[in-house]
C-alpha cells in the first residue's frame, strides 16, 4: 500500500486525520452470546493482537475489562444492562440515534491522557443482516475494527476482510497497515496526514 491508499483509512468524514493504537493490554469481555461464541470472539482478538505484536491480559487495573462487546436483539435492550449508563453517559441519546438510523453495530472508543486507546465499547444488534454473518467472520471483523482507530468511513465501501477458501481472512494490505501502526518506532497517536507517509515506509520495511 502507498500513501494514497493509507491516508483515507485515517481521514475522517470531516477531513481531519487521526490514527491511534492501544496504549495498554487488551482485555475483552462479551455479553449476550453463547460460551462457544465468546471463545471465538476472544480468539479473534488474540489473533489480531498477535499480528500487531500487542498484548492481551486477564484484567485491566482501572476498568477490569477494556473491550466490552454487547450483543442485543433491539437497541432498547441496552438500557437494561446494569451500570452501562455509567460507562457510557450518553447511552440514552446514543440508543435513540441508533434506532433512528436502523444501525446494526456501533463502536465507542475512550482514550488516555496521551490520546492512545484506553477502552472500546462494541454494540451489535443481531438484525437479519448480521444474523447471516458467520460467527468467525463477525468476530474477526470486530477485532480488526477495534485494534486501531480507523476513519469513520474507512470501510464504508470495502470490508477489511476477504474470502479465501470459503473462510474470512484479514486482507493482507490491512494486515500490513496494522503491523505498521504498532511498530515501536511509530507514535501511539497521530493527527497529521504526514503520518501516512511514515506508515507507508514502515510497511515497506516490515514486508
């Protein structure tokens, strides 16, 4: 990938550039699905963390878990999750927006004092469309979209995944970007588009 491919991945709809990676080990927790699916989801995060050479942990010292995945049938169900409104103060307004937009997924990121990712809340409404997606594909997709702060329009026209032998796999070009973002020489946060040039250079080195 060259800079012209990379820059749009972190250029938001309003034209600003922002890339951030996790500043702490990832600790996922999953609600609303069977145990088998929980294992699959956590396995996807392990695989993506391995690619990024980032770590996972059993617990986060501040939050306990810092990646929270909630599956629901209707957005209104989120209001019944104990203490969720404390973690997501804007929950009532968010639920109203999601219902109005007929959305089936939403991610909220929280950041530390340096701007690195501190937590991620993933909400998934299992409508007809999402219910047709296999569990392993859904798991990998969510892990990939949570490991880095991508642009809000990065994957609007093309998924970060591809099919290979009937299985969903991470696109090699996106895998290369993730590895480059997590390279120790790269900053945890970048707000200038020149960062895309540095990413392109790191991809060449790491290839």
